[in-house]
C-alpha cells in the first residue's frame, strides 16, 4: 500500500503538497518498471 500524505481528508477541502504527490508518482513508476510479469 502506498499513500500520499494529506491533511483534512474528511473535509470538503483536502490539502496536500504537490511535491509529495509527485514523489509518490515517481515511486510507483519506478516500481512498475522493476516488476517483472510472472
């Protein structure tokens, strides 16, 4: 499980840092490149 750190998740205005979102995106992209289809 991978999650993006956020604040105020259950409110109408959720807040996050774009750099955190970009970091998770890069992490998932690198992970999927390394996983072989077995």
